[in-house]
C-alpha cells in the first residue's frame, strides 16, 4: 500500500524554472558557489526531496520520483557548470588585463643610497689633493695631550687646553692625559715621526670640542689637515697650492686672499678667504710650519721647510651649497639631505 504523501516535484519544477535566472546572475565564482549550494547543496530543496523518498512505500513510485529528482539536479548542475566556464574565462581575462606588463617600458630601478654631503665633500677634497701628489693618512680620535698640544708648539697656558674647550677622557700625569682630539693636526707630528722627509699628506677625520650646537658650531665636526714638508718650500708654494684647490673645488674663477693670523704651530700664519656667493668668506687656516714642530719630531729645521693648513668639511659644504645653518647638515630628514646628492 502506497503512503499518500504530497509529492515534492511541484517545488522542484519551480526550482528548475527559477534556476537559470539565478545561475546567470552570478558574476563571480564566489557568487556561483553560493548559488550552487542553495540549488543543489545539502540544504537545498533537492536534498529535502531526496529525504522524503524513504516515506514512499511503493517501489515503482519511489524509483520514478527519485529519477525525476536526479533529472532536475542534473539539469541544474549542467547549467552551473556552463556558467562556471563562462565566469572563469571572464575572470581570467580580467586578471590578464590587470596584470599586463608593457615590456617596452624601462624597468623600475630601486632607489640607491648616497654618501652624506659632509662625506662626499670630504672625498672630493681628498681627491683634489691626491691629484696634487698628496697621500692620505688617518689618526686616532682619542689623543694624548702631547700630540694634541705640546708637539704642535701650543703652550700650557693656551685656552684651548682648558676643560671649557677640550673634552678630556682620562687625567694622567703631565703629557699623558687622554682627550678627544680638538683638531686633526696631531697627525702632523705623528706622520713626521714615522716618515722621513719629504712629506706630502692630508688627514681627514672627526674632531671634538666642548661647543654647544648652534647655526655655526657643533661638538663633533669633520676636519681635513694638510702638510707639505720638503727642501726650499716657501709661502708662495702654500698660496699656489691652496689657490689651485679653491679653483678646483669652487670654480675656475674663484678669487682668494690671505690675511695674516696667528696659530702656535705655524709662522707666519694666515687665514685664506675666498670670494664666493657675492662676498668674501673665511675658508681655512694655514701657515708655514713652525721650526719648533720640526724639532719635536726630529726634522732639521735648517734644511727643511713646510706648510700646513686645516679646514672644516661642514664649512666647505655650507659655503659651496649656500647653507646658512650648520644644523641643516645634522638633520636626519631625507627631504633635506637628498637636495645635496
């Protein structure tokens, strides 16, 4: 005897009639997956209809009903597969368009770093003097009082020896006190002790003084020391060398002048000024090496003469680029530093 149950086919026929619109309305694979689950998934009307088959007692009727359910499911599945092929093709075409690369365009090169303007200024000035026949030397940043002061003919009463100007690291006995060098000039004495004349050397490096940071001062800055010792060197050699340097660094039309000054380790001494940016500006200190310096290192002051000069790299960079505030060079802002690449 057949159980008199409502047949599910009416709902499935409506499902089959509505399926094309729903399936064709799916614009992406994700939307189509949702549609497939709603139409033929575990919670779909088809799944519900299959669960009622067990309630049909008549074998023939159950088989016929099951076949009709499977036919509806097969038709809907076929429509979903057809739509899936169309959507996958469209999505792949869209990806190809978005990922298209014009191979004729130049490649995107990664940004390259560069030296800081102070370092590049130092390197350029060193190259100029190497081209003039000088060698390059470096020395310790922690220096003894003897090499920083005494060997350079700086008397014990000179104010630069005071704690207000110099950063001492260790207080020893007399000349054994250790300090952060206040200039690169100690390498004059160290180099001459280790090398017989003639000597032509430049010494770049950091120096330290007890200065507060402002527009023109910093407790740490970079200097370049120069020394030339040979027979028959004159003040004319000094002026010619530094004038040649200024023309190479600032331009061939650069004018320079030398104004008498005082430095304990040179005699006579001078400041070199250059006419740039519409005005005269002090660039560096220089002079003929004092005979007392030669005596400290064992050179014969009766046979050899020489000249020395020292300049600040920050000052050279500021003059060249028209920078008015030293703190600009100490700023870590890339927007500032990239202007001087």
